């Protein structure tokens, strides 16, 4: 029974790398793929850091509104 569960997984693991070998042609040397990848990563990091800033603002708002216990705040 256990072998029947692993058989499809083993078959997929054996056949999946063959898809990488099925390419028609090599990528030309002068392709602008590097600039596209750079743009995508820059946009992704901009969005991630923007979300972090929004969460920090929400946390500070909760602190100022009194939603944090007084024993966890080091103010006098």
C-alpha cells in the first residue's frame, strides 16, 4: 500500500527534469532578461518594505491608542 502512494511521486520526480531538456533553442546572449529580472525584484522589494512600514504604523497606532499593556511599555 505504501509503495502505491510513492509511485506517482517517484514518477513525477523522474520525469520532471526532462522538461528542462525540451527547449527548442538557446537564449541569445544579448537578451535583456537581466533588466527585467532586476525590475521585478526591485518592485517586489518595494512592495514588501511598503507593507512592513504600514504594519509598523499600525503597531505604533495601537501603542498610542492604549491597546498595549502598561507593563510592556517603558514610558514614565
